[in-house]
């Protein structure tokens, strides 16, 4: 997901991430078409303090 410059001062990313908060117990990683859904432990801090 590193950005790259496509024009002067315009940058593009090659992927999208969504942050979903909740309890991961019982969660099963899955793939739907080209979309992969999984739990990660190495994500930049989202400053979210809930459960």
C-alpha cells in the first residue's frame, strides 16, 4: 500500500484498508472474489480506544 506519484503532486495508492472494531473471537478469515478479509496485528494506530 505504498503510494506512488502519478502526476505532479497527485499520488495513487494500490489498495484500500477498512478498520473494523470489535471482538475477533470466532472470526474466520475469508476471501470473496478479489477481496480478502482477515485480522491483522500490525496496523498503524487508529487512535481508537474502544473494545
